[in-house]
C-alpha cells in the first residue's frame, strides 16, 4: 500500500529561514519538493557531492580491511579528513606494489627453476677465464644431438616437451642455434625464494598497518560521510527554496505522510510559521512511502528493480509477492532444493554465510525455499526423484500430488496456462479499477470494454462447459457481452472524438490485444518447462550416480556416487535458481505490469532529517 501524503507550502521571513530549516530537519518528516533546474550548474553542490562520493568509496574499502570482532576507535572531530583521504590510497598503493613485486618474483622463480641453484658469481669467473656459458630452450622435436659435439651443449632439464640446455665455448667462438636464448637472473630460484619470503613479511606488516589505520580512522570517515550527506541535503533544500518580495520571503514546498501531520503541525504552530496543507494533485510529483506487512515487504526490492509506483497508483507489491513466490516455486519444482534454499536463507540471515550479493536477502530466500518445498511436494519431485513412482511414499501422499493428463496434455502444463490466464485477468481488472480511480470512468470505457469481453467470455465459456448455461443462454449471453464490449472498444473509447477515428483506434487495439494476449498467456508455459527441465536434469545426475555405484558397490564406487550427486545437484540448484529468479521476474515485469498499466516512474519518500 502507498501511504497518503499532505502537500505543504511554507512562507518564512528570510531572517528566520535558517532556524526554520534546522527545526524542520530535527522533525525529520518532510520530503522537500525538488526542482531539477539549477542543481547540475551549482558548483558548490557538485563539489560536495563529489567529496561525499569519495568518502563513501573510502568507507566501503576501509570496511573490507577491518578485522572481525574488533572495536573501532571513536570518531575524531578534529582530524583532517582530507588528509586521511589522501593518506589511505598511499597505504593501499604500497600494499599493491609489494604484491606486484611478489607476483613478478614468483614468476621469475618459475622461469629459473629448471636451471637449478647456479652461482652467477662462478659464471662470471668462467667468463673471465675465457669460457662463455649460453642458455637455450627449444621443443624436444627440434633439438639436434649434433649440438652436443659442435657447441658443447649439455641438457639440464626437460619440462612439458621443452628441452633446456647450456653451451660452453670460448668467448671468440661465434655460432647460431635455432633455439630461444635465455638470460639468467643474477639470483637463482632458491635465492629469489628467500626474497619472496622477505617480501611476504613486508606485505604482512603493510596489511597490519592498513588494519590499524582502519581501526583508528573508520569511525572518523563514517562521521564525515554522514556530515557530508547532511551538508548536501541542506544545500539542496536552499536551492529548492524560492525567494519572493526582493528576497525578503522564502517559499518552500514539501510532502509529509499523513501519520506525521499532527506532529509537524504542532511544531509549525508553536513556531508561528505560515503554512498551507492540502491534498496533492497528479502534477505534484508526490513521493511515495510504501506500507506493507512483513511478508510483502520482503518483495519490495523486486518492485524497486522495475521502478516505484507514482503517487495515486496501485502498489503492485502485494500482488507481485504471492505470484512471484508461486512462480519461483514452480520453476524450481523440487522439494529437496527447497530445503537447501531454506538452510541457505537461514545461514545468510544469521550471518553465518557472508556473501555480499545476498546481504539482507536471507528472509526472502528462506521464504522462497518454503514455497519451493511445498510446491515441489505437490509436483512430486525430491532431489530429482519422482516421488509418484517410488514405493516408499504412501498412496495417501501420492493422491495429493499433481500428476496425470487433461485432454492428452500434462496437467502441470494446463495448470501453468490457467495460472497465466488468471494472472493476466487480474492485471486487467486492477488496471480498469485503478485507472478509473485516477482518471475517471469516462476516460477508461475502452479498458472496461476489453475487461468485460475477456473476463465475461471466459466466465461464460466455463459455465457453458460445466453445463450451467444451456447452448441458447450461452449464445445470448455472448451476444450481450460482445455488444456492450464493442460499444466501449469501438465507439466510446475516447468520448468527444470523431466516431470514425474511434473505430480505427479500436481496430488497432483489437490487433494488439489479439496478438499480445495470446503471446502473454503462452509465456506462462515456462513455469512448466523450467520445473520439468530441472527435475529431469536432477534425475539424470541420480541415474549417472547409480551407474557409477553399480550392482556391487565398494568404497571407490560409493565415493564416486556421492561426488557425482553433490556436484550434479549443486550445479542444478544454481542453474534452476537463476532461471527461477529471472523468468518469474519477466512474467511480472512484462506480462503483468503491461496488462495492469503499471508505470513505475515514481520516487521514494526521503525526508529532510539528520
């Protein structure tokens, strides 16, 4: 649901305006009406926004350095925050530099390992005596044994089909070999490994230095970030203020939730502020504040992914929540996978699992797991096992499972299509009711005409098939429904306009509805197809595991069986969960929102507060 708002207009003397804004911020209930013009051109505001973003980025990075269960130092208000922001990248860059040196040294160690623990000083002594050592490598197939007699070549190592060899010659002997010549480092691999160990000590010290810096200064950065955001809000409110009467009066507009109106009015009356409070109109760009129960509130993040409703529009979350849960469960379609999701959601909620992408989504994942467990049981699938065919499931339980055919089609596929028809009809009903409430019945005659035609036709067809209506009654009911609908769709779709234009517009709508509705309904087959595919893939992994186990299992086959089941079902859960999230979201965002007329162009209530 969307909380009702009151639109406020304030008129304040310029000398009292700063005190008024301070009191308004302390009240923390007014969403100031924004004006886009002038914000981008205001250089002080843009500088504050850039500084705030820099602080936010620094805080996020410093948090990752903070050790677990450590107490941070208190914020230091006298500390130079700009200096801290300049100091932190230097500390982080030094750590990155050490890591890069370690990586480069380890790569050099790997390159030199084949040459053993040579002494570069001894090589230099041989060179002074007139003996030159040159180092080469080439594929084994290209190595010529004749090089050993011609150039005093000695093979030192072979690795991955590559031959490494050295030649010993006098310094006045020039020759060329069709092989890659290698330059040795002054330090051999063993000496470089000692360098790496010393560098790792430096890295550990630098990491400790960063952690100590984070403990000492994170609170200061967080306090500065909060202050920067308050400064931005204060600056914006001043920019949203209109000056009147040669800058003597300040005019400000905003919106307050209906439950906070009394407290705001008391503060304004106490301070003798002139104001007016009225109902917002369509053109006011009123912010929205959602008010949903605990279950529905978990799904508000999905609504936000598409866009928030505008004020006066219907909040789609109460409808989105149960249908998304049902669609997700049908796409997963496995009771065993539901148990896994429940455990994953609980561990995420209790912070046992800290995965950033799932932060705050533990209760939602748990709820989706419960839905998958229930629906998966009725579909008769448990970790890829068809419960309807196994002997250890009682007949009483099998009797409630959704299995069988209707007119030669799988009942689960028919169920998915029926859910789609109901979902779309519900969307069209919501559109007709909400559009009538917002814009009036006169502007939505065509919407009601289509709803009457589709919903009335379906109900009449059902009553005819169930023999409630006789053929004669069915014929006359359909004639009446079609006639009334045709008047709304083709004649009165836009009152006051030329009837011929209305007829043309109605024909175009007919084409769009005929092609669109059919495609929308068929889209719901994915609920059946994804669940079926996941179940079949899970069953395939079970069969593969049983093949490895064999008829005479031993320790080795049992290990193979368990490994295949774990890897296979983890892979299947991940793929099924991805599909079960994306496709129900598509059905909600495309099929449902399109037919319900949902716009999603609103913005959230953000009060001016400390």
